[in-house]
């Protein structure tokens, strides 16, 4: 039974609010006068004004408790993208998201903002200034992407203006910033192991890296624009820094900022991709006997050696989106935030 919450209610919930993006989102929502409930399988911090609900998003009863009197829900929970646990991705991203939708409807939530990913259209080959009307990837590069596609479809199809349940999906790309557990730590780990000497391909491929505060800004704009008859209902939106950069220039700037050498020697893309593919096949064959995780997976090589950048014109037109932090400033703030990852630290 839906309990309708009063209009103007600034109580929201962030599912996945203990994570990298989730926590930045929670902090900004508090600044903007929202009261926030976090729903997550773990509690990673404490903040005045935030109520934590520990639980798995596949558990509808646990969600219903956290969504009581909430009018707006952000869903930014996901298993770690680097995992190859297909069952986990399907359970959390597909069945779990279906449960989130049912719980939102039952709790009388009016708006659901999903954190999707621009990678839902990426198949490992060049995308230049891709718009939201590109078809979903027919051959997604991994289970993470395959289940992000299903998740986005579920959320957008659930948008129902008659019933007063409005949904929108934000598709960020390459999120970076303070406290990111992935991009900078993987990069530094690779450099410390002496494996960041090579540039895959000619180094001219352009990619979007998006400072976390811009992603947060896109989510809040979407939530506040999402109203009955708004053009954004049931649609996906790319949110990027709107400054595509050479993948290897970005990596070099972060590395040099932290005191490591920039990669210098070029290797042909096809050669590295072929080797990564062989290595991946080898790990599959040897899996019953030994388990090892190669740095150079075919997916990572594709991410490092192809163009993949996206237009955010639609977000500019429909919700007045404009990045709030430039790439240069974002990189400087990120580098500064990782003193423990500096060379020699
Ligand atoms: N980091 C990136 O570059 C990009 C991330 N995204 C999307 O942004 C969202 C947030 O990503 P990050 O903050 O980077 O990840 P993260 O791993 O830091 O945060 C995800 C959070 O979800 C929680 N979670 C996982 N399974 C759960 C479950 N069953 N029930 C409740 N909570 C659960 C985790 O405990 C974690 O706190 C994800 O949906 C991801 O797909 C999209 C594009 C790029
Ligand atoms: C733009 C985008 C989708 C970024 C997502 C984050 C990660 C997928 C990247 C973060 C660090 C990157 C990285 C590589 C691939 C892509 C990342 C994991 C390499 C493994 C590519 C091959 C190398 O020479 C080493 C790189 C280390 C850093």
C-alpha cells in the first residue's frame, strides 16, 4: 500500500551511499538542505544528519524500512566492476534493481534517479561524441556492462507519469576524484610494479574522465528537474566533464602529479590486445589449477586504446547541465588528496 509523501519533502535515500560516488552525493545533498538516509551493505563513515540502514538491496523488507517517508531515491549501488562474478552482477544489478523499483512504488517514492554508465553502449571499439540514441551494446565487454544495460532498461521502463512514479538514468563515464578506490589506486599500483612504461597505440585516443563533483551535480539537477511532464522522464543522460582528453595524457598527468614517470614507449594496439586475449584464455584454461589476475585484460586494453567519449548536449538542453569543476582543477584536487600514494610514501 503506497503512503504518499507530502510535496516539497526534502527527505531522500541514497542506495549505495557508502561508496565513492554515493558518499560525495550524500555530502552535497546535506549541503543543499536534504535529510538523507543511506542504504548499503556496509557503513563506511559517519556524518551528522545521515541515518544509515545496513542491508542488501535484494531484500525488499529492509528497503521498505529505509524508504519510509522518502520522496526521492538515488540508486548508485553496484558490485565492484572488476569482478567476474556473473551471478553476483545478475543478482544485484538486475534482480536487486527490480526489488528497488517495487519497494519504491510500495513506499510511495515519487522519483528514482539511477546511476547507470556510459559504457552501456560501449563494445570495445571507438565511440566519438556518442549521443544517448546509440543502441545498447549487443556484445557488452563484461558482466558488469551487460547487467548495467538490463538495470537501466528496468528503471527507465518503470517510469509511469499516471501513477506519479518518475525515473531517470544518469550515465557518467570514468569517474575520478578524492577517495576513488579504483582509477588512481589501480594506476599507482601498476606504476609501482613497473608496468606503466608503455602507451598502447599511438596515444591519440580521446576519453571522458569525469570529476566526481560533476557527476553529483548531474544527479541532483536530474532529481530537481524530474517532474510530471518534464522532458527528462524515463530517459538516460550522459554526464561527463565535457572535455574529452587523450587517455594517456590524463594518466600521465596523474602519474607525474604523484611523482611517477609518465609512460613513454609505444606498443601497437593490435599486438597488446591479442596478447591480453591469449592471457585471458590461459587464465580460463588454468583456472582449476592456479588463479591469477592479469593487469592487461582485453577489456582494460580496449579502454586504454580506443576513443570513448560522449556528448552531454541532451543534459545541457533538458536540465541546464554544465560541469562545475574543470578537468585541470579536478586532476589537481585528486592528486592532492592521495598523499599516501605518492612515490616514496
Ligand atoms: N566509478 C566509475 O568510474 C563509474 C561508476 N558508475 C556507476 O556509479 C555507481 C557508483 O559507483 P562507485 O561509487 O564507483 O562504486 P563503489 O563500489 O564505490 O560504491 C558502490 C556501493 O554499493 C554498495 N553495494 C554493493 N552491493 C550492494 C547491495 N547488494 N546492497 C546494497 N549496497 C550494495 C557497496 O557497498 C558500495 O558502497 C555504480 O552504479 C557504478 O556502476 C558508472 C560509470 C563510471
Ligand atoms: C575512462 C574509464 C572508463 C575509466 C575507468 C577506470 C578503469 C577502467 C581504468 C583506471 C586505471 C586504468 C588503467 C588501465 C586500463 C583502464 C583502467 C583500469 C591499464 C591497465 C591499461 C593498460 C596499461 O598500460 C596500464 C593501465 C593502468 C591503468
